[in-house]
C-alpha cells in the first residue's frame, strides 16, 4: 500500500480473488497438471486467521476433488527448511526475522528451540510501523534501508533483556523525534543501527550458548544489506560461518510450504475424514512442533 498497513479482511478477499490464478500460474511454470501432483500442502499457521482460512479451504477443496494427501505445515519451520535447502549450512543458529516474528532458533533434542525472541513486536512489523508513521508506505523496510544510507546517528533506546529484544519503545521514541523535526534519514539510519545491533548481540550469545559455528539469516528482513553486513562481521570475529537465504526465497512464498509439505509427508495417504477436519492454527509456535524427519 501507499499508506497504512495490511487490512485483514481485504487481504483475505484478495487471496480469494487470485487463488485460482496463483494455482494455474504455478502449474504452468512447472509444466505440470494438477493430476501430476502427489500431495497438497498449505500454511496452517502462524499467521492472519482470515488469510489462513482462504488457503486452508482452497487446499481442502483441491485435496478432496483430486484425492490427494493434505499436509498442513508450520510456515515458520518452512522458512527454516528452505534456508537449509538453499544454503550450505548444516546445523546453524537461525535468525528468523519476518514481519511478525523475530526469533533466535536452533535445533536441539528433536525440536526447534527458541533461544530468544521479540517481546512485543517483530522487527519487520516494527520497521513497517515506523514507516507508516512517517509516510513511507507498506512494506517500509526497503524505503527505510534506502533513506538510511544518507543518515547520521541519533540516540535511540537499546533494549536487550537476556536473550530477548524489545522494539516497541524504540519505535515510539523514533516517532516522537520525527514529530519534533528530526530528519527521516537520521531516524532510518539510527533505527537500523540500533535494532540490528540488538539482534546481532543475541545471535552471538546464542552461538556461544549452543556452541554452534554457523549462523543463518532467514525471513523477509533477510533482504536488508546492512543487517547482513553486521552479522557477517560478527561471525568473522567468532571464526564462524554466516549465510543468508537467497532473496527470492527470503519472504513468505509457496516454495517454503511445498518443501515443508514434502518433509512432513512421510507415509501420508489420502484420508477424506482427516481432510474435512483439517483447520488452521494462527498462533502455532515453532517449539510446539515435533520434527520427525
């Protein structure tokens, strides 16, 4: 949008309008017919409930019509899986930085464990919230990154609590300074430097705690070159390996849901009753999913 953010009911209506075209385009690009597909997977959660229901119901329709197994996947774990598939790291600490989620994750004891996270608002949403307040449109991240190139530092709160980060107060202060006349470029620069430094600090602490030597940045915020630069410097100083998921796959995309569906689909068969009972889980956390592959 040019201004404001996501309006959930309009977002769901948009999904309804384009679902058939999205399917047709995907099959055409893959040079396949729907009959050639072995399984159908969809994002079960977490996410915006109204939008999740559109995807879930469409997937159920297709699974029942074509008698295909249906796999509801955790879309955040899909981010982790596509990151592992598209990079060369094997057992990293993950920085998962999407719109609503900012988490430090690592695989331990058969599950993905969250070692640190945002306490109120995710990094992507924090940047978008600030962008809305200063008229940058949605999503605001790319515009903030561009403006920051010509900015100078002004002091903002730096809030790290153990392994967790808190972005809400930083945005409040930045908006206050903007209303007092501080330049947008300076605030964008300072916001990036502060928020990214906090994330780099807790990521380094997680690497030390888990004794892992690899760090992988995933999620939509992974497109930000300044964040990548800071994490590269930290990993180099630790003699660690840093990688970032390719930009094409860094944000939410069908590919991550496809990959996770394949990973979760071992011995899955068509089951009409299970498909009809399938539902969404808007608050489904990573650390509540048992990994069986």
